[in-house]
C-alpha cells in the first residue's frame, strides 16, 4: 500500500501526461502481482465495493471522532475520503519522533518520556504498518458485507498512515481523480513491457483485474491470452485530416462525419459491451442500446441522440452531452434524450473477423447486416453519392444537418487497421465558423504555461450594448502570440478575482469554432464547440466586434 | 480579582489593555503597541511607541523603517518586561519565528497570556515555546481543526532533497514566506547536510542577512538574479510564494514548484496553488500542539483568536474547558502559515 499511496500522491500533483505515464510505467515494472493489477484497476475506476460507500465511512468516523469536528473538517477539506484519512486517530508513536521535543513544559512530564512511551492506542506498530498490501486490502473489502464492512475498513485504516489511508479510501470509494484514463493506463502497460498498445487494448477488457495473464504475457512468461467468447475491444481505425489536397472518388468512398461520439458495440460470450473511442467501457450509460443489440457481431458507429427540434432526427452534440459520463441513467433521461447508433462499419459477424477484408466487402456485409438490428436504435450511415470531388465539396458546404460535422473519406480497398495510417481514411471537417469577440478575462495555464495568462474568456455585444461572455479558449496562437497576449493581460488588468484577471475590454480576438449551441453555461445563453483563437485583431476597435445576434443566427 | 473584561478589551482591530492605555498587535496605527512578532498581520507601521523583543524591533526596522534607537521604542529580552498603569508586561518565547514572543500581563492578581502565533516543535532559527501558567490563555487557532497534523519536519526536508536529486537537470523552487519560513527551510536544509549554495529571490536577501546577523547560520546564499540559469540545475531555490508561478520563475531551469506551508496537508489546497511538491512545514501549532498546549497551560479560561476558532472551541467544550472565540480582523492566514 505504501508504494501505491506514493504513486497516487505523485499523480495528484503531476500535471504533464508524459510525467504521469513515466510514473505508472515505473510502478508497473517494479511492483509484484497482484498488487500492480489491483492498483491499475483502482486508478482507472474499474473497481467497485458495494458494501463500502461514503455514508458508511462517515458513520464509521462518527464512532472515532466527534461529529461536529468531522463536519467542520469536511467543510474545510471538501472531500469525504481525504477528511476521513486525515482525521482517523492513530497512535502517537508512529507519528514522528521530533514532536514537541523542545517544549519546556512545566506541568507535564518531559517530552522524552512521551516520545519513548509504548503505544497504548489502537494503532499498530511501525513494522506492521507498511506491510498491508493492495491485494490484501482488496480481498478484505471484497469479502465485506454491509454488516461487516465498518469493522473491516476500521482494521485496515488502523494499519496505515495518513497517505495510506487516503489511498485505501479512494480505492474503496472511487473518485480517484488523478487524471489517469484507461487509455493512459494501457499506454503505460505497453511502454512498461515493450508490447504493442493495440494488443494491450484488445486484451485489456477481456481480462478482469488484477490482470495476471496480461502481466504474464507482457513479461514474456506466457502466451497471448485467448480471447474466444469474450466481448473484447478492437482498437479503432482513425483518420487523418484532409489538409489541402483532393482525392479521387473512384478510390475513396465518402460518408458524412457525424458529430456524436464514436462507439464500438461488441457482443461475445452472451454479453454486450459498448466502448468509447479511448477504449473505456460505457455500457452502463446506455442500457437501452445494450438491450437492443442482440446479434453476434462487432459494429463501429456514431452514438447520437434524437432531438425534438430535429423532428426525431439526430440532434447536436450539445444534446448528447446530457447522456455522457453517467454511471446510471434515469427513465427521464432515457425518454428525453433517446440514444441510437448510426452504423458505418462491421468488424465481425457470426464469429468471423471481417477486419482483414477491404472496405467495399465490409460495406456490402454491413448493408446486409443492419436490418437484423432494431431500427429504433440502429440505422445505417449512408454513403454520399457524389459524382466527383467538386460535387462532394459543394454538398459538404451545403450540409445544414445539426449532427453533421463534415465528411469522411475511406479508401475502398483498405482493410480495417488499428490507429491512424497514412492514406487510408481522411476526415474533412466543415470549415469552421468565426466570430470577432472581445477578451474579457484571462487565467494562467498549466505546466509549461503556468507563468502565462493563456486561457481567455471572450464575449460579444448584446443589443443593450453589454458585453456578454460566449466562450473560453486556450489554443490556436503561436508561442510568439502567447507572449504578446500574456503581456497584454498584465498591462491591462482591471480587477482580480482569485486566479482570474479581468482585463480592459479593448482587444478583439477572432475566434474559430466548429458550431455554436444554446447553453446555460454562459450568460449569453450560447456555447461554442472547439473554440480557438484564430487571429489577434489588434487593428479592430472593440466596439466593432460581433453582436450576440450574429452568433444566434449561426446556432444549429 | 478584577474581571478580565474590565481591563482587557477585545476589539476587531486588536486587544486593548485599558489601565496601560496600550494595544497588543493592533491592525491600525495606535499611540502605544506591544508587538508579539514581526509578521505584517501583527506588526504594522505607524505606531507611536513600540514594545517588543530586540529581534522583532530589528525586523520592524528593516520592514518599516521603525527607529530602533528612538527612546519611545523599547526592546525587552525574553523574561524581561515593563510596568505601565499597574499592569506588568513580560515577553516569553513563542517558537514561531525569530524574536516571536508570548506576552504575559499581570494585573490585580490575574495573569493573562497572549500567544501571538506559536508552534511547539523544534526550529533552528528561534527559541522554543515556553509554557507560562496563567488564568486566561489567548491562543491562536490557524490550524484549529483535527485534519491538521504536521508530519516531522525532517521527513519533509528529506522529500525536498530527494526531489532535487531525482531530477538533476531541473531545479526545485520552494515557495516560503519571506520572514521565518524561508530562513527555517534553509536552516533545516543545512542541518540535513545540504551544503550546496542555496539560491534566493531578491525579496529574501535582507531578511536572511538579518537572521545571519543574529547568529543563525544559513550557509552560502546566492541571488538568482546574479546566477546563470544553467548553474541552478540540480539546485534549490527559495522565493516568496507570490513568485512561484510568475514571470520571475522563467529564469530558472525547468523548476519543480514546491511550497512549504501547513496548508499543504490538504491536497486540494496544494493543487489549487499549482504546487507539484507540497511540503508540510509550518510555523504554526498543529491540532495536537494546540490542544496539548491548552492542557499544559491549564488556564481557567481559553480565548481563541484568528483561524479555525470553531474547531478549537468545540474541543474545549468536549473537554469541559471554558472558552470563547475572539473575532479579530486583518489576520492574513493564507500566506505565512
């Protein structure tokens, strides 16, 4: 537990992705089974202990600590697991030897006596404290029932120091928030054992924690695990942006690019699973799709929701966001934002892997397959029937569907291969929209940009002549421009609200964005999708920036 | 015996000792002030006469140009004091920073101690806290919640040295309050055997020199502004917290941002400050030190000032100790804890 606690502690304070990766790689290489497997499962939120919940932890604390002191502390700290970890009473002998050693007490025995006194409280002696392993903790928590959980958790907490208690409680309750996605964990595994990340992605979801066969394979101690009859994830085939060139439609098929989330639905071993692009399982958020997908197959498609405004057709990404990131879904959610999948590829069907086949053949089989699925939840993404590239360009420019983000170009003779390979698939997004906005607030960035004001909130003019925020952007500019913007913020700060600087409303920024939607996030009632700074308009007076009304006309 | 309220009045801007017509740590200029220590939220400029330890007066002279030699300003060594309006004042070590003192007041057979800020653990830069028996004990409560338990200082210093050695191409920038914390971190590093030059922000230069002049050896200190960037790789730099993520830090080789403060105990606090290496080193008593000190002093009544008054008040209630919270204004708890 000590190593795991140290890892969590480092991850919390480490902001760069590469540094996080290095920390996990080091941990995986130098920690034995099964601890490392449980640890990585905990980091990626793949563990659940139904008997241990935060209400139970609060109740347990109340048996050791005054409730009022707990309440005041919880209010200050803001997190139940951390409060409990810090408050859990421990024996004085394990808490550092220098304590109070210089106090010149006149009423109490000298500090040396206190220091050398044997432990009298419930805390365990020092040597036992570091011996609790992650797997022993997982075993104990898994065996817990509602009745036994408090005593089990208490005995584990007694064996740990404050950092260890924090790690244990986060492992037990979830909500680790250390910025480690499943994708990052898989990359760390691949890097640690020098294996292909595509292989790791396929195997990951097929093997339950603590992933012993996976580590055995990674370390060359065993064959690659067999995946028959398991609903495992196949790494996605990805596209390059189509920069300036054109392609010959004789070689490439064109499809609409939908503005939803890319998903893979897999049925295997009588189980259906939905995976997101990062290979995270999101089945729990879309139970209606899991229930409706009853064929032995693997599909690749876009998850969308139907919108009333769109007459039951696909709604904008904004509507879909209501359904994302949920562990359970209410009936109201299911009714208000009904999800469906627009299918564009078939990776396996009836036990046959179609990935080696060319797109043309997979497409032929896909068109035959989709009617086997419930039409209420699955439809086919149509091929755009353009005569030539110019015709396609025209259609792309004219597309007004809320859920269309652009065009996909797929090489007709290409097999389905993992990752982003040159020349096979291209994405050709709609030209971004732009608006001239006025910088209103600025904040410092993270990591390399910690000393720069690099995050900007900008606004447009209301009919009443008030500047209302419409978005926030922190990219799109060069390093030189960033230096200039940073200086502008420092020289033009009017007010400070904690980390936020309010600036003189004088600088016009041309902001590019993919689309704009109604939203409660900003006072303007608008929110941009993928906003970035496209130009700094030092030449333009702030009064001539765009009005909210202009942006409203762009809403899809 | 006189009722304490009749001769010591808590006001939002400080404590007023009525028979002596004197304020303790007032937050605005007054005619006569007794000052516990040199931090800006206790020692203000513009008082008519100041009563303090020689070290505190020296610090006030450095910061505000207070005239140490002027006859109306009086310096008192630990254990010494003066009498005014029938009140006997004396200064006793508080263990907070160089020169920090508790002030004991005796009047009409009653003893009141005001701690100012204090801590109980070892600090190579100042005299250790002394328990002074009294009837009314006025204690600070910066860390008056049981979540605050500072780890051993040596452990945090070892963490700092470990971080520097782990990445010799980078530097570690430690944010530490300019008076007290910065010198303590440096002295603790020296005690732990770190004998390389330590690079400091210009804002620390004079205070470090003042400490050295009082016999506290801080070793080889060099100014960042006079050093080449490359020479600071693998080295420790100490700066005030405000400089941590500011333009100033761009002159350092890829710094790891550390911060020495008791607030670093709480992870979210550390994250908010963009700290990569939190060091839980504080010049204030933690929860155990606060509660243990109240037990040791064993006063008839405890008054609690600045900090988490509610937590310590609750503890007193649970231990059947008479206590009340004073609500003084102008105490800056964030920066120097």
